[in-house]
């Protein structure tokens, strides 16, 4: 009996250890946003009908990092620390997000893309590598179609080009729901309208219900180099949709980020940064 009891206890211990390991899978967690390095310059640029927050770091060839929906530039702390060593890094809060203001205009990707173009003009930057996550990646693809002269390349992670590229159960996902809560906390801390997160997020959900809606023919006209990255456990964007995008965009490269989700830049910063450097080197 004693041997049997020991065996049961051993099995139970192994079961608990395995369960703990499963719960600790990095793709199932939302790490805290990292601290941002001290900016070289920062400010509020008057673009279109808003004031858009931006910050700059380092020197060299410029890289513009654009965050995802409901978020802000603080998500890029790991990447800023890495790339500011040898690049001019620019981060910005999209209209209505973070420290940037919003107007009465409905949110739309063309409008947010025009904000980024106006920011580059404000900063007197002719061309950038644009790294975009989620909505930021969609903005990068939009810019590749509408303003290719502004781009050296686009690196878009977890982007979609039609609404059916988004998983139907994304809002039921624990990690994504946690992100929405964190985004709300940060909005209340950073926004010039800290009490309006519910109204702001409702406007964003209204945009997501109908946008983007690009055709294969529109994507086929893209002429700048594009890298499409997606985590192998992405909670929001369908893998087969990303594969379709890679086929429709001429010369696009598809990268699957291992053991990562929609929030890969936080979950695996070293792997994420290596992906960006490979894309910039044409690998």
C-alpha cells in the first residue's frame, strides 16, 4: 500500500507541475508593458485635426513603430531599447489613443494613416521602415498602398485586411480581455480625456466592424517590401488569413513567431527584434 501511495503522490505532483507549466506558457500571458527609455525628443505634433504624441530615440536610419488598437506607444519599450542603439526610432500614439487627442471624425484606417504621414512630414522624415502591430500593421499596409513614397519597407504583425480575418471568439479570450482592461487603465492614466475610455473604445469597435475591407487587386498593387508576422497562438487574427495576405501582396514574406500570440513583442522581445532585423536585412 505504501508503494502505491507514493506512486499516487508522485503522479499527482507531476500532474500539478505539468498544469503549472501549461498555465505559464508565454503565449497565454500578457506581460506588463516595459519601461520606456528616456526620449531624445518628444512632443505633440499638430497633424490634420488632432494633436499627436510622438517621441524619438537614437540616431540612424529611421524606424516608425505604430501600436495596436486601444493601446499606446508604451508597448514598444523593449524594441525602443534595442533599436535606438543604431537607428532613429520614432513612436507615436494614434489618434485618440494614449496622449493623442481625437476629433469628431469617425475613426478610419485611411484617416489614421494620413495622421502618420503628416507626422513624418512634421518631423521632416522622407522615408521610414514602419513596424506595425495589429492596427499599426493595418496602417502600414494602408500606407504601402496610398503613400509608398514614405516607406522603405513595412513589417506588419497581426494585421488583417478584411474583417473576416479576425477570429469570432477573440473577445472571449482571457489574454485579449486582459489586454482590454490594461488598455483602459493606461488610457485613464495618459489620455487628455481620461474619463472617456468607454466612448473611445465604442468608436474603435464601430470601425472594426467594417474596416479594413481591401481586395486582392488592391493588395496586388503594393510595391514596397512587406514582411507579415503572426504568432502561432494569435488570439485575434487567423493564420490562414495572414497566409492569404502573403500570397496577395507581391513578394511578401511570411514569418510565424513561435510560442507567441497577438502580444509577441512583449512575450518574446528578443525573437521579435530578431525578426525585425532579419526583415530589414532582406532575410
